[in-house]
C-alpha cells in the first residue's frame, strides 16, 4: 500500500502540526519548571529556532516511516 499517495515530501500542514506540537511541549515544560512565586513564562523562548528545526526534521523522518499517517501514528514503545 502506498502510504505516501505519490508524495515525495511531507505536506506543509504536516510540518505545521509537528511545529505546533513542539511548541506546546516546550511551553508546557517551561511552565512546569516555574517555581512558586515566579512569573510564568508563556512566550516561546529564544531556543525556538532549534525547536522548530527539530520539529521539521521529525516531520520529515516520520513521513518517511509512516507516509500520510505521520503525526497520527504512535511509535511502538515495545520495539
């Protein structure tokens, strides 16, 4: 079965999905690390460039593995 439907590269919407997920994970992590009495940092920090680059690389890698189902498929944790 052709899970890429003839596509050679991930669709821009897939890349946006992975960037959004990465931003969410980074922001949640920064909020969790905030100490009591400290102001919560709700902005996407200075490391955004590297986070976005990693997200794009992950989107492309997952597209190679799962085709159009990338972002939907969960990695098998038993493997």
